């Protein structure tokens, strides 16, 4: 298919993203963005991502005989092209995998690390005040060692059947041929415009010809295609000890500012940081919830511990027999309690003693559950509990509180299930939407700003703060890739972006599916609220419209936010079917697909088909 470039863009050089206007309507030549489908049911495996091209790339791998690990890496590489502001080789993530052959859940920690030169005061100014957050975001200082290239190669080595070179082919093709710009991509570019203009290679790539990409045009990223080719040829090592590593370090240390900018803080990242970087296996978190086994990501993510603690608390209440309002009241209360503990106790386990087993113990949950009054909302923020193994009927009153932290609203989650029963639940990110805004010149990808997930300054200097920066440390995350087993077999897997709201999106979606009689697509589509131990609860307008007054009568207070999260998930249904689910509306809708479609789900999530919502566990 010949590609037509507009003359000006062709002249703007090879580093520019290339827009093709007015060409015939194929993916490579513009037209309508590919259609999105939030629910699919069938056989042969399933993929759910935020993006139709990435879902298609994953499904192609499955259809060609690849397994869930292969398809997850291939889809992630595709997301690096089509969702470059949320994910890519400049960032990190957590890869959670159920391996059918062993019946075990594994997790790979591809979180970014702080440079060895980074001390506790890295995000303070000369007077000891925290740097303005947005200034820290768009700086070299916020760039941690990218974990994603090594996560991909390790995931393939450990679980896959494809080489990295093979798994990158779909992404290479997409970067080279281009994807059709949709409203979400244009909108996200617009929201980042100011940041992107500060960095010359970023402006050239994502604001070609100085303008926002047009909806319906084709966006190509030949630089990224070549970078993927480099990874395919030389392996992920090139990003840690090879030429790509050197370019990353140079870019973080001396960000390529546009003329007239001059106020970007340089980074501390050095070649030694990349050379010593590793993607370790971590024990997953595991809790039992209504007869199901819920596996999540352990620290440095707070996802598994916080979702797990809240579920342990909720298990003590009969949610499935409650009407919506009391069920949601308990959900909000358990979430506030678990967040209070997360904020005080969770950080990188190599630097702080995280009392993980106690945080996830039934005894601690029972003590924390004492704080829930079925008829009255707690005054938030609530105090943290004492996960010390000594659990009386009720906790003491005088415990510390802590704020919720300031992670951004970006990231992407993809979920893949194959016909053999392997499942990948993979959340990856460059932190903020648009990351640091710093593109590695000539390489087509943006560096993360993950180090802004550190706490810049302890709220209470008399208490230990588990999430201050330190040399080589991983900032605390909220990413919560989750896999649910029933009697050792996978039934459900899901995840979401959304900074610290990831945790509440996971929690609410699990409660919706397991306790509130919704199918997975309905559970994802349902309006969300997020209580993170803050004075008021963030909630989507539809949530406030449906439940606000009744919950306010119990003492809850809501702050309206446009949307929370962008979840994707899969579920194995009885009869050998697999269901893929994605958002209907949030972030412009997601994309669910199966290799062989069996049920007609054109009616959308609320088909009311009971086959889509079999009873899970004893919820
Ligand atoms: N950096 C965030 C975290 O690790 C994720 C960013 C987001 O989803 O907004 O928790």
C-alpha cells in the first residue's frame, strides 16, 4: 500500500511523526479509526486492551499459535506505538502471569529504579520545600531506569514461545505503517501540548508541522520502528548496556529543550543505573475472597496489598445480599481503611520493612473492620491501623494518618488469555499521560517520569516515610494487575490505569463482579467512586447521580471527576468460552477481542445473558 505524506511533513524530517491525509480508507492510509468493541465472547483465546490495533496484534499472535505471554508482549509493543503517552519502552510496569503448566502465578517487577545518585532530598528546592509537581514531572530528574524492555524479554524467556524479535513484529509494522488517529489520541496530545513544546524531538514527533494530529489521519513513527528493530536485532541489552542505554542516559541528563525554554531540571540517571537494572520475580500477593484466590502485585506496588486488605475487610460483610447503597458504603469505607495503611506501611521492600503478611492477614482485617459503622461514613482521613499480629476487638484511636500521594492519571492495562489457560495481566506505564515529555532524539519514545511517584517530602518528619527517594529505590506504585483463581484454575484477570485510583477501580470492579451480580463488562462499565482516605470521595457524575444523595445521607461527601480508570479484563466462562471486556466509554472506549467469536455481544455489556455472569466463588 503506497503511503502519501503531506509535503510539509515529509520535509519536516525523519524524526517527525508522519501524518497522511486524504488517502484511501485502510489502516495505513487514514479514514475512520478502527471500531471498538467492549465485549467479546468466544474461543481460542482473548485479548483486552484500550486500543483496537493492539488487541488485533495480540489476537494475531494467539491465532498463529503464540501463548498469552507472547500475545501480551506483542500487544504491549503495539500499545507503545498507539498509546505512546501511556506506555512504551521508556517506562516500566508489572507483569502478572498464570502459567497453566505449573498452575502457578508469577509476577515480574519491571518498576523503574532511582539513579544511584538520587538522595532523599532530590525533589526538594534549596529551602527544603517540595518542588512544584508539574515542574518535577517535565524534568530529567523524574526519569527512572526504564524497566519495560527487560520485562518484555524476561517474560518471553520465562513463559513465551516467541523471541523478542518475533514478538516485536506487529509493533514494528504498526509504527512503520501508522495508525489512524482517534479523538482520544488527539485530545491527549492537546493536553500535553505545552509540555511537548518544551522538548524539540517531542514537538517534532507528536506535533508534526507544529499542529495537533488530525482525527482520521495516519500517524507513523518510523523512529520507533527502527528502535524496535534495534531491540529485535540486539536484544533488550541494548537498552541497558548498549547504544540505546547511552542515548537514554544522555537524554535524561541533558534533556533536549526547545529554544527559549531553559528551565528543565537535568536528570541523575547514569550508565551504571541501567547496567545494574534488573526485573526480579516477586512472590505475588494472595488472599482468599469468598472461596476465590486473588493474586496481585506485591511491593513496590501497593496494588496487591491494598486491594487485598480491602477485600479481606469486605469479606466480613454480606455484600451480595445488601442493596446497592449499603454495599457501596462498605466498599468506600474498606477502601479508606486500606489506603490509610498503604500510605504508612508500603514502599520498596528493599528499603523499608513492609509488614505485608500482616496487612493481608484475616486478623488485621477483622480489627480494621471494627471501624466500619454500617450507618455512618467515617471522617476521612482515618488513622492507619497496627498490623502487628496482636489483634483485639477494636483498634486504638491514636494512630497516624497520611495523605494519598500524587500519582498521575495515565498508564495502560492489557489482559490476555490463551486457549491453554495461560493468563497475562500486565499494567505498564510511563507515569503521567505524556510521561516526562522528553523523547529520546531519533528514537520515537518518551521517557517516564516515574520518580515523581516518590513522596517528595515526609508529611510527618517524626515518622518513617516508606516512599522517600533513595539510591536505586523503586517508587511505590498503585498498579494492580490481578488474576483470580477458583480452585487453582484461572477464572478472571483484570487491571486498570489511573494512578492511586487504580486500586479502587480494581476493588470496585471485583466487588461488582463477585458480589453484585454483574458480568465482567457490566462490572467495568458501572459508574465508579474512589475513596483513598481523603476528605471527600472522587466519583464519576453517573455514580453521584445514581447513589450520591443516599450515600451523602450516611455522611459521604463526593467530588465529581470526569472519569476514573480504563479497565480491561478477561474471564473464563463455563463451556470452554472466554470473555474479553473493556471500557464502553472511558478513554474513548477500549477494545475486547477473541480469536473465534461465538456469542453475538453486539448488544453490549448489559446483554442480560446469564451465561456471561456465572456465579463466582461463594459471593
Ligand atoms: N505511576 C503510577 C503508578 O505506578 C501509575 C500511573 C497512572 O496510572 O496514572 O501507580
